């Protein structure tokens, strides 16, 4: 009895000390790897310790009101574009993330290499917006938006912004041009 109890305690300790390490490329509703919707700009250096951060600092009023932070691998490959909620504020949280690198994936394998069918078969489409050159597909359960070039649509839908685009109008093989997480939506 004593040996089986001791064995149980040892096994319990072993299993309790085994933590699942966070996948740095996993996309969730409120996180991307170690980056969360409450991460402040000042903490980015610790999260992307093996990567390079490049901040654009505007010099005049024509540069716009956002200061994006580009994340590059040490080898120079661009991974992400982070947009803080407040300009030039190190305590600001991240408002949106443009995902560039296809290694970033959701738990349902949605990435920048996905097609419209991949998205629509795994997630509920919340809204589709018809813009000048692109359509934007919103998936609220991910806090994400997917941008598809209108060149991917049938010719009769490409030039009229007044047409309401439905999911049935978008070809299954339509490629994603951009993929954003929008943490300002919640």
C-alpha cells in the first residue's frame, strides 16, 4: 500500500511540473504566441527577444496618426506589423496585428496561405465589406479580418462597390491577401 501511494505521489509531481509551452506561432482570439490583447508596447522586447523590432516614428503631421511596429526575424524576414492603440505611448496596448508570416496559424490551421474555403468551412463569417479593390471578411470569433483582392472574384463583382457581396459570391479558392487580428473590436 505504501509503495503504491508513494508511486502515485511521484507520478502526480511529475505531471504537475510538466507545463505545455506556448507555441510562439499560435493565433487565438486574444493572443498571438506570447503576445496578448493586454500586452503593452514596453513589453514587446521581452516577448520578441529573438526577433528585431522596428518602430516608425513620424516626424510630421503628414505621416498619419499610427506608429506601426514591424517584427522581423534576425535573418530579416518580416513576421508581423503591430499597431499600438496610442501613438508614442510605451504603456499602450496593441490594437491590431497584420500577420505576414504563414507560420502563424489558428488552432484550425488558418494562416496567410489559407483560402476562402478554409475560413468559411471552419469559422462563421460575421460580415463581408465591399471596398474599392478588396473585400474584407470578418470573423468575430477570432477577432480577425481577412482581406481578399477583388481580382479573386468573378468579373461582374469587381467594379461595383454598391453590390452586397455574400459568402456564396466568393470562390472557394480565393486567396487571402492580408490577415489581421483586431483587438480593438472587443
